[in-house]
C-alpha cells in the first residue's frame, strides 16, 4: 500500500485526511497546528503519513493537486498534535526542510481575527 492509500476524502472532498494514533485513542488535540505549503504532492503525502504514525499525532490533512485549495501548484497540509511542546518541536524540525514551507498557527490567538 502506498501512503496515499491511507488517506480518505473529507466530507466536502476538498482535503484528504488521516486520523492519527492519538485520535483513535480518544485524546484531544492542542490549539496549535502546523500549516504546510508544498509543490511536491508525493513528498507532502509521505511526510504527513509518517507524522500520522506518531503516538502524539491527532490528525493530518492535505489538499491534493486537483483541489480548489491548491493554488499555483502549492498544496496545503495541516498537522494536529496533542501538545504545544510536541508541535513546537516538530515545527523546528520541519522549518529547515527545503521542500516545504511550514508555519505554526495558534487557533486561540487567531480565532478572533477570522
């Protein structure tokens, strides 16, 4: 099986999603999430699949190349972990990856501006 085959279409067919181990175990995600932009869909899917196998991964998703969320060849990815500490550490690792752009978003801080 390829990593891509482990993802399912979201209800609105905009994202491909995968529940992480923490989701299956009934844990709760923190309000920080990692937002990724990538131009290599295979690389993005492999990265998200690998992260989804972590014990502290709650949920991952990405916009495939044919999604309306894909802009100018850039696909979006999202990573939800269970703690701010784990999210911050993963951001520091991914920040140096030359194949993606990664930012950390705090939903508690940004919600009032949406």
